[in-house]
C-alpha cells in the first residue's frame, strides 16, 4: 500500500502560496493561484486514493489545509481588488489635478504675489485673537507695510493688500512675503499660520501621486491644498 505524506505535500503548496523560501516553494514560485489550487486538489485526491485504511488521513488536518488554501485565495483576490481600486484612484486624482490648472488655491505659505496693485493672503488662527498684525516685506527682506486686522475669531482670516508701502507709494508688481503676529486678550501669543494664494500652472507626477506647480515656482502636494478657489 502506497503511503503519501500529507503534511509535507500540503505544506509545500501552502508555503508556495505564501511566497515561502523553502525548496518546495521555490519550485512552484512561478505558478499561478489556479495552478497551485489544481496541484493541491490533485495531491489531495492522490492521498485519499492511496491512504492506508488502518491509518487514514486526519480529517481535522485536511479541513485545516483546505481552510488555509481558501484563505490564501481570498487574500490574493483582495490584493487584486485593492490594486484595481488604487489604479482607479490615481486616474481620478490625475483628472482632478489636470482640471486644476489655471485655478487659484489656498496653501500654507508666506508668499504674497502683487499683480496690478492687487494681492491677497490669509492666516489661520489657532484660537481667538485680540490683535492680529500682518507684516509685509519685499524681496530684500525690508518691511514695506504693516496691517492691523484687529480682533479675530479662531479660523482662517483673509486680507487684501493694495501694493502700497507705509508712505502710500505704489510698489512694483512682484513677489513679496508676509508674517503674522497674533496675541490674545491676555497678551499671550496665538498660533498663526500664514496662508498664501497661488495659481496652478502645471501638474507634475511625483512617484505614485501628483504635485501642483504654482506660478511662483513652488510645488505643493495635491492633498496639502486647503481650498480650490
């Protein structure tokens, strides 16, 4: 009577499905899930046909092996589904990003672009502030203007700048920067995060995601955009 070692044979196939590094797994590493399933069923049929009647296969062991095969097939199916979903998400993100070209966005940053005497910026306050002061500087770092925004609630506060310095002179269009200092009624500092307005000029693929290139030359991750305007 021929005896088949069920433990070793089943283990080799399960190990192969798991991507194991044993010699048995190596011989089947190139097989597909369907091939491995066929091999398992063939092996199981051979075991049942040639088992020793006086020492039959352990039903609990066979059930466990079948359950493992089923679980591994389920995992492979789930991986395929997740890969498909990721591909669909990336395609959707690409289309959405492409549609953003030419639009304005709000992102964290201290840049202030002056164009035709018009410039916009903002600040996000961590809590209510009794005083919010915006300091604007030119490219050399010289302070050209300050704005007092007064009392403000927690959240995002927008401001406009007409491009004039403290003396009322109209400044040239170009790139400026700003900083914000906010204090509470008690005189303590309030967290103030500068928010800049940018125009999307291009969409660039970076790894598996996309980044937006602004007209200022800066790049920002798609998921770091606070708002599309």
